C-alpha cells in the first residue's frame, strides 16, 4: 500500500497497504520503486495478522507522472492457519491501482485494492478470505482522512459486503529525520456480531539515510477479546511494534 511506514506503522506492520493509498500530490516524474522490511508484529487496522510475532514484508510501486499508480505489497501472516478449520494461507499479497491529484490545497487519492491470500481455504468456516476494497482519501495540511469500503465479503466474514473502514491520521516532521504520526480508525464489519472496533496508534519514524528507515509505534484497539482471539492470542491487544524498511 505504498509508503509502508506512514501514516502509521500499520501500513508497514500494516498493510499495509501501506502507503500509496494515502493521498499525496502527483509526482512530477514517473518512478518505479521497491521496498523490503521486517516488523516485530504485523498489525493491520490494529489487529495482528502474525499472531503478535515478527513478519517479513516487501513491495513495488509504479507512479506515473500523470497521477496514476499501480503496485503490489506482500507479507507473511499467521491468522488464516490459526483459524479452526483452515489449513492454508501463510501469505498476503495486496495489489492496487489508483489516481492521485490535487485541487488547490487539497490533495486526493482514489483507487481499488485487492487482498489475496494464496491458496486459502477459509471458505471452510465462512467465505473466501480474499477481499476487494475501494477507497478515497483527502489530505489538507498534515491531516489525512480516508474511507475504504469492501465490495466483497470482508476477510472471510459471511454476509459482510459493504463493511467499511474510516481513519484519520496526521504527519508531523520533527526535524533531524524524525516524524510523528498519530492515527485513529473505525472498522465496521456489517452483519457480524462483536466484529466492529476502533483502533489507534502513535508512530515515531526515523530516516536513517540511504533508503533505510525505522519506526516504533504504540498500537491498540477496543476490539472484542473473544472474537479476535486465535490460538489463545488476543490479536487486538495493546502493544509496541517496531519496524525496519529499506526502499530503493
């Protein structure tokens, strides 16, 4: 998704899409970039995708000077195999495309994103975990507001088409290569009892130079403990997440 270290660590430890999904002004020249990284816990929208354990991640992005972009990003995961009745699905691949532009002081970003869990058999307990979302984001000054809506069932939850996630974040340059990114979001899972929740994070980033960057974040949610517990691990618990990324 992507500048995967902003607007929150969830974009790297997050999925994140990560990212290109955040509104920015279109680059003046076309570019192709790559990134690889590792995190102490892959959090996406506040929920651990890796059983509160480390994950490896990487992606590529093409940004056209016209404002259009396309990319792919992947991570190791554990939540699929941790679900009773599911025996496959150890990786996540996100593919996305969209357009960035600006209108005066407002920068905007619209696009679509497909989460692919190769070989997953989550349909044994719900519906296929593969999910498609469309999104739109607007940035004014340091503040970004984004809305994402599922056009399929959301991450294997039956009858959850139309679920949405709305989040607000800010990006502050602290100088000397440091940045601060507060974030709050709300995940609505339609027609699924106890699945909706609020998440929050506060991320400090450091540009280490030569394409290397590091992040540290405090992440938490008010997610239902029973619903989001797998293998005796509550994946929405508060915690500290650190990450390291190399972009080239």
